[in-house]
C-alpha cells in the first residue's frame, strides 16, 4: 500500500522493486496467506515488521532513484500489505512476463449493468470503484488475449515452437465464469444450458455454503468451459488426449 506496486512472496525471495529484495525469506506461510487474504477495508492491512538490514536493493534499482536512504529505510522497516487483487485481480502480470504458456481461469464476478443504481455517497463510491476495477481487468484481459492470439497464429504458421521464448506472443487459453459456451463449435463438447450457466456466473461470492447442487453445478460449469476453451485455443508441444469429456458430477449436468 505504501509503494503501489506488487509485493511478491516466494521461497527464493520476497519484496518489490521499490522496497527491495529479501533473499530466502523466513516469513511464515501463514503470513503470506494472511497478506493475500487482507481484503479491504475489513481485513486490511496486514503489516510486516522486519529487522534492519533484511532487504537489499532491487537489481535494477529502478524504484529508488528519487528516494532518500531515510525514506527507503522507513519503507523497509514497516511493510503495509493488502490483498493483491487491488493491484492485479487476475494475478497475470508475473506469469505473463515469465512463461510462454498461460492457462487462465477467471472466476471473477461479471460486471453488473442496470438502470437502477444508488446515489448515496457509499453506494456511489462503491460503484465508481467497481467501474475502475472493471476497466483495469478489461485492459489486462485484452493484453493477454492479444498475446494468446498472436502466439496461436504464429504456432499455426510454424514460426513459433512451444519451447521457444518470445517477448510478446504467448501460448495458452483464457476462459471466464461468464464466457459464452455457444461460441465454441466442438462437436463432442459437454452440453450447457445458456440461461443456467448465466445464473451460475452471477452466483454471489460470499463466505457461506452455496449448497450441494449449486456447488456441483459450478464445478461442472468450470470444467465444461475450460474444456471448450483449451481444446479450441491451446497450442503446444504435446497433443491433447483424445478422451471424450465427462461431467465431474453427472447428477448435476448442465
């Protein structure tokens, strides 16, 4: 929250390019999970306090050129973290930069549209934040799909191999909870009822039991749309297994 950039946790290192790099961190897994779960404003922020000298400068030093040593030391002493979804709710940036293959499953709630909205301060502010967040997500999705389309085209032309590394092109597929199953033309795809899958996509996100039927239908829906998207768009070194798809829960078919 202090630097406005992505703070990463991993076994080799933790940190960001402004605060610096903490090599082989001794941070507990529970602390990393707590930071990732610090949903604002109720569960956020989560604070990390580390001994002086724990961080070294980021290799590129790009984030500290205009910062005094005193300011940097204050940042490193008390690190204030919130849910990473505030910065990148898809979690795509580190993956897209590093790997050639990206299989992206987006379970985020679809953006709601309607004539009736609230005009009081609280509901208006929430709506504005939702609009801003939706635009950020849309830009990241657009960038990803552009990369996947370019990678698929290059692979089909024979100018890109699965083991090759490119700066822009990527191989893989994207699907969302509200992706339209009807736009895929696979003959052996699992049948999906459009109105039902639309209702499933709009199931509210909450820390409560959804019930056995809805839970199984959501799993089936995720499986079905993943199957359609991967088999339509993914290109790779190994051919996909020629196995007819089947519902994870046959009693909750769509």
